[in-house]
C-alpha cells in the first residue's frame, strides 16, 4: 500500500519578537496644516445696505372700510312677525 508521508509540523514555532513597531511615531501632530495667517474679520460685508427697507412694497392707499356691503337688503319685513325674508325661510 502506498501512503504519502508529510513532515510533522513544528511543535513550537518561534514567536515574532516585535510584530510591527511604529517606525515613525509623530509626537506632535499638526491639526491645522494650512492656517489662515490673515483672517478677514468681516468676510461678507453688505456692499449696498438699504437704510430704509420698505416692508410693504404695495400698500393699499385707499382701503375700503366696508368691503362687502349687502347690495340688496330686504327692506320689507314680514308684516305679521316682523322677520325678514331669510328669517321667514328658516322658520318654515
């Protein structure tokens, strides 16, 4: 019978003494690599300020005090009850 024989594995392989040391540690990282040396205190000024803004550009110069008057009031009340036409319809 033919059998293949493999070498036995190493029973105690040598551990890696220093797995992966940090070769270049940076003790003082720079959080802002490109600082603005001359910051502008007011980056976006209003070039054309409007000293008197108009809050209502289209005001109604002549407001109507009674915008929806009753054009056809019922002048004749019911002779018996004194009720107007709409009141008479509601009573019936």
